[in-house]
């Protein structure tokens, strides 16, 4: 991955954007620390392709407003 400084990116942004077709991705640094990444839009995965690691992360029990779970636990 090509690395450019923030100053260089500010001066040459149009050229860098055109070069993304060949480079694919560029890292922008400021004082030798990564601060941003330029990439083509097609490099980003579609949300349709992402799948949850577990069903539990997506499905949760539905609690209804009239549910009194604490009251049920205290009654037992």
C-alpha cells in the first residue's frame, strides 16, 4: 500500500484519487502516524455480504411493556 503524508495528500488530492485505480488503496500519515486511508468505493464490502457471528447477537427476546420480570422473580 502506498503511503503519503498529509501535506502531500492536501497538495495532490486530485492526482491521488485518479491513481487509486492502479494503487487500490493509499495510507495518509501525519508525523509518521496513520490518520486516514483512501480507497476505491468497490473495496468496501456490501452490508448484504456481512453475516453475524451468532444468531444471539441479532435475535434477542422481545420484552413487552407490560412484562414485570422483576416482580415475577420476587414473587417466587
